[in-house]
C-alpha cells in the first residue's frame, strides 16, 4: 500500500523546497558521484527528468558538457565547471558531480531538473578506485545508479 502524505509532511518539499532538517537527515543516504573519485577522461552520463547530459572530466575542475540545455541552446559541448548539486533551492553540496534526487548546478548558472539515473564510465575501466554509494556494475564496465 502506498504511503499517503499529508499536506504538512516535513519530508516533502514545501513551497520553498526541502527543509534543512530533511536535507541533513537524508544526506548520508544519497547515491552520489564525488568529484574526488573521478579522473581526467572519465565520463558521467546524467539522466534527469527532462534531459540527458554527457560530462567528460577534463581535470583542473573543468568538464566538457553536452546534452540537455547545452544542446537546446547550441552550446554543446561547453567547457565549464560543476558547482555541485542542489535540492532545488540554495543549499548546495559542492563535493559531488551528481546525485540521484538532486539537480546539477553548472558553473555557467544552468541547473538541471532532478537526476533520475547516473552512469559512470571510467577512462581506463578501473572500477576499484571509485567509491560510489549505491552503484551496480554491468558487464560493459559501466557503473550505473538509479
């Protein structure tokens, strides 16, 4: 049976997004890709509610991004930074590239819709160096999260 939520349920985003208490309570359960776990040449594919983004790690904090907003505005691929991920408001987790349930904020000011799935393709196929929460690996050496 589906759980029914009341209009005042603190676990649901309100008019101004999620409450700080909800964010803090759930942050350790996020399925994330940390910036520190990626290396030059690694690819991250992010499927959001509205789009798919391809993110290539360039090093030095820069990424080559295409898809989604960048394709729509004929700016693919674009070299940019990733500020981090948000819950849809001004709270941002700056140490990650992507997390299911959050939105990516790029250095050019673009913020994605909510992330549904993440695929990580390490350049050299070395999965052991990645410390990814909640990921599974398939036979193609791609790590995916949903």
